[in-house]
């Protein structure tokens, strides 16, 4: 669904998403990398359990919460990818720390 | 503006909006003169409790007044929903204050006992519960919780939606909402109030001061007194949304209908609501995680400070001017809890033209004593 702009440059950054390797580019946010990897569902609301995905892309809506290098519920749109980064989606309605 | 308004309400926060709604229901033509978006706005910063258990020490009439509004809240929530389609998420499951030490629990019990020991206080139940009894209702409490107080009359609401619902209802009822109308002067001439603002002059047969702490400045313009303090600042932390774990509001912590946890009830002497004191946030967060240890892992997504609307003795002021007939003042800290009373009790009195004897205890005359030094 999402495609990289044809003139987008940047060195390849190797990350994993739920354990699977993905080649992101330097400058990608975690949220952008998830969408480019075709992940249209990255989380679930704590209230109803309904599916969620990156939405505003600018730190406001808190819909892109994912676990990054073991730290839960980080805003994927506000974190840039780094080589070796481990990203886990939060598809189950769950409390922090469980 | 011309003299087309029967009543001008100065202040469009929860107190002014509730009174204006009640006035509009009586058929009056009402204008609300409000400041702009940058006004100090307790209606946007408050903790959203509809709270009874710890109110009224020092003014027994305040206890009954508060219980009356708490009892009328289901009607208010239902009527606002009928008029606007907005659910303000009023719940009244009862509420807690939790103690993290025996000394805190003893202090709480003493406060409750002193409230109930005052003459004329209506009977209502506040239970002091030990840890085991609390844990039956709040199973996630941490090991440091020794007990707490519980009152079945306590509840909470979505206060931002309440604020919005009032304004939607006001618009539907044809109330003129006039933003950027900060009031500079009020003149009483030939039975009419001429209200000067930077935007325009507004004329009305009656005027209701509902401008929070600014009532202190405005009251003097119409022969009233509203001794306020503009330095009672509180702070709130809000966590990310969490699965529902808390089915009762606490005086210091509650889970909203949208899953977030609000942590509040701090106090410091400060009047600037544009910043906050991190040391106070740290204490609030620490006490929250001692009460509910799983909150230690929750992200805080928002914090803010807000200056409480506070009279000098903490109790509401409802008064009418003798010098300028038709001028009224209403100020109180609990604009959420008392919203039902403001709509269903105070507004009809103002529409009729005089406050009833049953709110006489809230006259600012109680401040008319000589200072000892």
C-alpha cells in the first residue's frame, strides 16, 4: 500500500519487526518502516481491543505504540530506526509490564 | 449590541455555562461574555470528580448543598444527552480516598468525623475501611495501602465533554456566546447593566458574575464582594490508555472512560498555569504507583497545571447585590460537582430575581468580620 518515493535516498538500516528482518532506510521513523513493511495493523486499543496503526505521524494520536528494543508503548512515529533495532507490534490488548 | 438580552452571564466556563443553560431553560434571552482560548480555564484543567465525602468542614450547609447536586447529577447527564447527543459519562459507583500509612488513615477518619460532627449536617455514610475491605473493591492495590474511606455518593464524569455538551446545548437554545469579551467595566444605569468590553458594549437587565477568580475584580463594579485567591495551583498527570482496572474514582486518581489514568490533587501556592513543578509531579506519580504498582510501567502522556477557582475560605459564594438590583455572583471551586445545582437551583432563583434563603449561608457576608490583626 505504501511505497517509498522514487527519489528517496539513505543507507539501508537493518531492523527486525516481530522477529522478521526488514531493510529500512536511514531517516525512517519506526512508524514509517512499519507501514513500508506492509504492517497495516500495529497495535490494539487498551479499551476496546480494536486494531490500530500509525495515524497522525507527528506524535499526537498515540495510535502507533510499539515495543522498541524491549521498551513498551513507545511512539513509533517519534523514534528513528537504528541498525539492529528490534520492533515488536502490540496486537493484544494488554497492560504495560505484563 | 443592543438591549436584547435579559441576562448577561460573565464567564463561559462550567459555572457560567451551567447557570446560562438553566436560565435559557426558563425562557430568558441570555448572553455569555467570555474571554478567549487563552483564558485561565479551570473547566479545561480540572479533575472531573462529582465528589461528596470530604466536603464541608467549616460550613455544614455546604454538605447538604453538595449532596443535593450529586443527587441531581443523573438528571443533568440525561438531559444533556437528550439535548446534545453527547454522553458526559457520568458514573456514581462511590469513591475512595486511600491511605498509605496508619497516620494518613487516622487523619482521614478524623476529618470525616469532624465533618459529620457539625450541627445540621445531613446523615450520609462514609465508611473507613481496612486494607482487606478496600482490596475487595480495588483488587490491584499495592502492599503499602493500609485502608481508606469510601462514600457511595461519589462519582466522576468526562469534564471536557461536559464543557462541550453545555456549549452545544447553549447554542441550540439560542444563547448568544460572545468570545473575546473580557469585561472591563460594568455600569448600572436606569435599571440596565451596560457592560464594557474591548469588543463591544452589551446591555442586559441582569448580570451574573461567573468569571472564576476574576469575580474578585468584577464584583466591586456592582456593589458585591467575592474574596478569591488566585494562587491555588494543582497539577495533573495523565497516563497512556490502559485496560480498565479501576471501577471507582479516588480523590487522587481515577481511570477515565477512555482508559487513561488521571493522577492529581496536588496543591502549591502559585498563580502561573503555564508551567509546573516536577518535584510535585514526582510525588504524585510515586504515590500513584504505591497505590497501584502496575502503574509503574505506564507512560505519562500529558501533564498540566491549573489554578483552582478558590474563594478565600474554600466554600462557594452565591450572592446578590443590594446596590445594583439584578446583579448576582457565583463562584466556587467545584464547578463539576455543583453543575446540577447551578443549572437547576441557582439559575431559577436568578431568573425569578432573588436568591432563596436556603443559599443564604453562601453569601459573601460571612467574610464581613474584622481581621484580628
